[in-house]
């Protein structure tokens, strides 16, 4: 079945396509400043709102908050994958590394847009009842992740007292460190689903849980005891362990071994080395708990989706960098960007788990849209990096050197000087915003394809009260408060670094006599200045959080009031509500992003801050003028999505193969790189004698790369 349209949906209008691209481009430009999952969630949220509004489908417009909620979650996943080193690979000049770099960028872009597309499409395809049921399991996950943030550091410090840990240069010293990956988040998500399942079932079978756990722990302890008694524990450990580095690497400057082999990290959690006698019973305990839920777990109301995705994360992580790398240790292992994070493996498992669940639960349109958006996202990430490199060609010292022009010649010096300002532009921001625009196009194409193939939902039946109205309130708080908060709270730290240190910071003396700079304490007005009162104060971050908690209280009051009697300010129709939500979220983040950049302003920031503001002005115009409340659309439901699904995968593989080869070859033709032995060793390489995993490994007693 070809990807043809039955009748042009409003999504295919050029203004709608432009708005979809702009929304994710704006979000991606801002995401580059805030980073990681929270920033990507904001970008995906904006684009999802736009898709619902411009669809011309009243049922999708009524679901605009669900689009925003699930779209944000879907786009957040891919942001955990490390990619800066992959970008550097494409510019390394080493042929194999460049080919690998373009392929890896396509793969990362595919995963990112594939999961983002799945989240957005789920809101468009699934029955409302299924969407409503998903909220409780998701809130359980959010809750346990909040608890994880509170207790992870205290647990790490308790297990490794006396060693200074942090979340930056010393994070690998934590006993919970494992490939710099988010395995704890995946594990606690499974734990949350276990707790949810126990509360949901309220079954007498729960009495078996302690028995399974105790049996598993006992068997695990016994196995480790027997292995130790028979002298097999050390050989087994050696068989299943490899160093995250090359013990034979020779320092080219000294001609001697560069690293002490005992200083390498390995492929197991740090606590395995710190507490080896506890491995058996802990692993056995975990297996016992898993066995219980395999036997008795129901995971209803969509909880099974989270189980599929979290289990997929852990299984892929174990299969690729942990165990799979044992067979490829001489090549740096099955690791995408050693020595950086291996979250790419976990996210691969999340994608596989998601696709498997969608196909099993009759949601194949979601799987189709995921592959379509993933393909375009992959082309966007690798393709925009290729375009960026082409635009940087004029005046490039590397091209001049490749043509044989001596760096000491007048031609070389004049050309480089003339193009110096061009070369020093904020090219990474160009990559971020342009790639974001392509991701927006990916969502437009994927949802545009389904807009005329998905039957209209009848979410609101006459004389029948809508179920799950509370989920709309949750989604509202998530979109308008939670997403801005988790991003903008990072501004406080930036202000503390750049503004008056006497106001924003203080110096404290630790027990060992060392001094540490920490956030200042600001007194509560009036009460905090009373004689003898020296405890009514908070850090700047705490004041910021308190303000948002007060806003949360306001939102709860207003949402409850609006559910009883509509507030006049809120539009009566969902199109207007969606436009209002989009504009509040958009401009709140535009202003917050500018506040972040203002304290350390440089003219180079114009490309980002002025660029996203200009795009936001255009997006505001488009979102208020392009969407219509209802458009005539001819719905033609395919007999089966299987042919489309297979064709989507074939096109994805062809797109990756052709585009990666094209980008790789044209880049090398334009840049005329020198021979391998003359390349700059300071550049990132994936292969060869100076590969990063060989020359720049993470070491126990050094800062994390």
C-alpha cells in the first residue's frame, strides 16, 4: 500500500506543515539550552498540540491535552542518548569513523522521532478509555522517579562514604554507576508497576511475594557460596568481565603503557566491586521478584505498556553493552560512543518494547506512524549535520590544507581570516533548530498519513457523562506547570554562577576541613529577621520551588472551579483551549529561556535566542489563523496495516543505507581529508589506534569524560 492521501487533510496545508516544523524547531532550540529529557518533552509537547489543532478533526482537538501529555513523554525518551561525540565522528576525517558517525546519527534520530511519534500518535489512535486508564500507571512511575531523586544520592553516599560524589565529573565514583546509563530509572519504573499491580489486584496471592523474594535471595546466596567454595567464582567473574578501555594502549608521547589496568572501570555496576559478597543474594532477590510477577502479575490498565518498555530497556542494555561487548572487547565493545553513556542500548529496548506492545494490542497505526516519523527523524539528524558541514566549507582550514595549501602561505592566512567570523558562528544551534524543524515535519507526515485513515472517535456521548475528567486536570498541570518547572528550575543554578556571588552563594567548611561553595540562604521577609530567629531561610532554588507549589495550588483551585462552572477566560471550544495552552507554554518558555541566557549574554546567542523568538512570533500568527474547528475529511480505513507496516520498514532501511552512504562520500569528496596517519589525534575517533575508548577511557581516579 502506497503512502498516498485519500483527500487532503488540513494537516497537509503548507501553513500547517510550517507550523508543525516551527513548533518543534522552537522547542529544540530551547531544548539545547536546558538539555536532556525535560527539554525534549517541551519540544514534543508543542508539536503535539499543533498537530491536534491543525488536523481539522474535532475529536483530535478535543484530545489536545492528551496529545500534549503523551507527545511530551514520547519525545522525552530519546534525549537520554549521548550524541555529541557522534556528531564529532562525522567530522573526524577518518573514513570508517565518519561512516559510522552518519549511521549512528540516523539511528539516534530514528529512535528519538520514532518514540516521539508513537507518543503523539497514541493520543490520536487509542480509545479515550484506554488513554484515561494509562494515567494511573504513569503517575505511579512519576511518583517513584520523584522518590528516586530524593534517595539515590543518600544511598550512594551511604554505600561509599568518604568519597566525594556528584552528577558531573565524579559521577563514575558512585557505587550505583553503570555505563553512565539510566538503568535505575528503568528499574524503578518496573518497581512502580509492581506496586501498582499489587494495589490494583488486591489479591490474596500477594502473600507469595515475600516467599518468592526470600527463595530467590536464598538460592542466589547459595549459588555464590558454592561457586566460592569450589573456587569457580573468580574464573566466572573474569569470564563475564571486560575493562572499559585498552590495557595495551601505548602513549604516543612516552612510548609506554598509558594506563594502569586496575584503574579501568568494567562492565558491571560499581557496587559489584565494592561489595562482591552481596552480589548473589541481591541478584537472586531481584530474580525472585521477577518470577512472582511473571507468575501472578496482571498489569492492567496499560501498565503492561510500561512493563514492556522498561523491561525492553534492561534486556537490551544487558544484551548489548554488558554481555554482547564481551565478544567485541578488542573493538571497544557493542557501545555506540565509548567512553560516553550507553543509554542508546536501553532506548533501543524501549522502542522494541513499545512496538511489540502496540502490535499486540491492536494499535498497529501507532507502530506505522512510529516508523514513518522515525525514518524522517533519522534523515533529519544525519542530514542536517551533513548540511551544516557543507555550509562550513567556505574558508575551512581543513579544506585548504587538504588541497595542499601551506598554513604559512598568504593564500591560507587571507582565506582563513576572511571567513573567520563565518566559521565561528553558532553552528551547533543551527543544527539543533534545523533538526528540530525536520522532526516537526516527521510528526506532520506521520499524523497526516493517519488523519484520513483513523475513524472518528466518539469521546463524548449525548446524555452520558465523560469518564476520567480528572485526567484533563492532570494533563493541564503537567503541560503548563510541570514541564516549565523542570526546565526553568535550572535557571536558578545558572543565575547563581553568573550573578553576584555574595548574594547567590556562600562558603561552608566541611568536616574534613575543606571548603565548599553552596547556594546562599535567603531569609523570609520580616519573620526571618526577628531577633533570635536564624532558621527561617531557604536557598534560591527552594524559593523558586515554593513559588511553583503556590501556582500548583492555584491551578488545582481553578481546575476544580472550572469543572463545576466554566471560567469565562477559558474558551468554550477545544480549538480555543488548545490555542491558549500552546501560547501560554510557548511564551513562558521563550521568556524563561531568555532569562537563562541574559546573565551570560554573548552576541553569538542571537542565532538561538533571537531566532527562536522570531519563530515564536510566526508560530503565534499561524496557530491563531491556520487551524479550523472542523474540516470535511473523507475517512477510509485500511483493511490491514500489515502491508503498510512492512513497507515502512523497507523504506526506513533504504533511506538509512542510501543517505548514510551519500553523506559520507560527499563529505569526504568536499573536505579532502589527509591520510589517516596525519589526522589530528585530538579529534574523536571510534576506530583505529587512537579511538576514544583506547586513548580517553574513563578512569577510576580521573574526571569523567
